């Protein structure tokens, strides 16, 4: 069982807000999974709005329902299957309604989806969204439509996403797609295909456009951003000559290019991979005030033996060395992590290694998961999923409790200090308070005064809850 609160952060759902156009057919679009999926939904919305669709927040009035799905853990998939039941009822009421499954679960299950879920009309993988108008036409003619072809090139670089977020302050920008890492527990390489980087100029253009439209923060997205490399026109990383390598754009360089757009545009990124996290990225972060001092560096396990079985490509010592580099180059940075408990054959001692690593680092924040075996992965083929569910749950609650304590300690360290906060909107708890985040990604709330969303303010933190700083605006 996963911790609900934590899971919600990853598996949240968005719905498209206002209808963008009157008249045309109505689209209801719902997304599950990681930020990359949410970012893909913005591409999908863009493609369909171009086709004359308007969007709706009420699936009951939709002509077309798209569910952008996640396959990362079994419960991510069961949630989608449950949701499809609601849509099937809507389809019984409206025979012309079309239902499409997009994203990672579509890619994983492919044709079988159409057989298993009879009322689904379309199954579309993450690299096939340009084909949506076509697929919709096929579905409208009464046939089932499917495109789950993965591409080695597609980055949707030229499509301007329609921002579906709620605050108009932070935008997510995909800088690469796919993953070449083959961590043994992970389904992503199967659902998203080979790693490919997007042309830097198109990334900078998109970020600049967001800034010009009032956005004040961009988060650059990729499964392993440290391995970003633009070689200009399809050259393979492995076969580069020295000269070609010297001319390629690295992630550290891309970060600088985006940071230089404007000092008032904050830059964040996710996710770093410990094996590829070099000092160059940390040095670039130190150089620009507007690159946020926050590193999400998923460890997965504190045991070298288990990391090896997970095929992560680093040891506990290597990981701790990377943490030391962050502390050295960016002394005020916050660090967060992803952790899996109960991976194949995990012993009590190996679990304790994770606990001791957490105690040593004291992350500001962590996403924690019980291992969920995924079909076709290396782990599924090679190792038994032999840690009983009760033990997985026990280990998970143990580290969730521990992390709560660490988060509290870290939040308290912020009290008495001044924080530069980008205002994201009204606080959830009170209309009289505004809420935003500091560079380290901690939520800060303070009395409204005359301040507005999208502005920067300095806040002196005077108290805190377990994860939120409370304070007042100062000069
Ligand atoms: N590319 C990112 C992670 C993407 S998936 C990285 O390498 O860090 C997000 C997180 O889900 C992973 O970090 C991992 O902690 C978790 N996860 C992935 N597969 C899982 C599985 N089969 N069971 C449980 N958790 C899993
Ligand atoms: Fe999955 Fe590993 Fe790739 Fe992350 S780096 S997406 S965990 S295979
Ligand atoms: Fe899920 Fe696919 Fe993201 S499996 S976590 S939506 S890449």
C-alpha cells in the first residue's frame, strides 16, 4: 500500500478549465502520473484546439474524453480502470461519445486495451499525438483506432502547449523524452521509448514565451535531465567525435541559456539521476540566483547491493559523494528523493541501510513507494517479488514517519530567516493569506497586504507547521 498523501502529489489530476472556443465539439481531458504526462496533455490540448475542439470541465457534456494515463505502479493503473467505469456510463447515455486512452498505460497494454475495455475507442501512445486528428476520424467512422508506435525523434518541439495549470505562474517544459536507463523495476523505458533531447532553441523560445505571458517560473522536465545532450540533428551520443561532443549542448549549458532569459524567471528542473549528476550542473546553479537551489536526486535505496539489483548504476558511496558535492557547491540547497521499499529480496539489513542513509542526509522531502512489480521489466523477469505486502507496508510507514521528522527539522531551520518568495496565489487555508515558494521549494504563507500572484516578495519566517513556513513581508 502506498502512502495516500504522497501518492496524491504524483497522481493528481487536472481538468481543462474554461472552454477555449464556443461552438465546436467538446473535449474533456484528464491526466494521471508525472509532470511529463501533464506536460504532454498540454500538447494534446494544443493539437485538438487547433482542430476546433473546445474544452470542458464536465465529462458529462463532452463529445470526446481523453484519459492520459500512468503505468508506473499497479495502483496507478487500477485508478484509471476505475475511472473508465464512470466514462462508460456516460457513453451509454451518449452513443456518440468517444473515449480515448493516452499515455503510458496505453503504450504498455496496446491492442489488448481495446479487448479488455470494450468501450474504449482509441488507444494512443505518448509519441503518437500528432496522429490524433486522424485517429479521431477513424473512431468517428465506428472503428477502433490505435497508434502506439514509439519514435526515436519525436519531441513535439514545434508545438506550443496550451497551459492547463491553475496558477498562471509556473509552467512545465519538456526538454527531452524517453529513458535509456533500464532501472530493473521501471516500466518507463517500455512506455516512453528511447531517450531523445529537444533542440535547445525551441526550449528557450518556449520558456521566453511563457515569461512574456506572465509566467515567472519554468520547470525543465526529463526522466534523467543530466543526460540531456543536443548534438544537432540526430547524431548518436555514443558515436560522437571529440569535436562533435565539444559542440553539443549539455544540460548545464541549457540551464544557463534558460536562466539568462530574465532574472525574474525562476528555473527549476526534474529529475536528476545520481549516476549522471556532474558538478557542472551544480556550478551553473550556483552562478545564477534565479536557478532554484533545490535538487531532486532520487536514491531509491541506501543499500549498494540492492542498487546493483535495481540496475541504478551507482553505489551508496557514489550517491553520498554527490550529496557532498551539492552541500559543497550549493550550501543552502534543499535536497529531496524518491525511495522504494520492499524491492525483490530486500532484507531487514538492506532496509536499515536506507533508514541510515535517510538519517545521514535528512532530506527536505521524499516521495516514498512500496515496490510494485511491472510486467516486462528486468526485475519481473529476473527476480522474485518476494517481500510480503505486510512487510512492505511496515517498512513504508517506518520511512514515511522518519521523513516527516526530517521535513519538520528542515522546515524549522527556515524560521528566523528571510526568504525570497514567488507568489503563486491565495493560501489554501485562508483568503487573507498568500502562498508561494522559496528557492528551496518550501511553501511560505504570509498576510496578503497589497501583493499579487506572480510578484516576488521577501518574507521573514516567524513560525512554521511541519512543512510550511509562516511569516511577514519585509524589505
Ligand atoms: N526518472 C526518475 C523517476 C521516474 S518514476 C528517476 O530515475 O529518478 C518516479 C519514481 O517512481 C521512481 O523514482 C521510483 O521511486 C518510483 N517507481 C518507479 N517504478 C516503480 C515500481 N515498479 N514500484 C514502485 N515504485 C516505482
Ligand atoms: Fe525509470 Fe530509471 Fe529511467 Fe527513471 S531513470 S525513468 S527510474 S528507468
Ligand atoms: Fe507514469 Fe509514464 Fe510518468 S508511467 S510516471 S506517466 S512517464
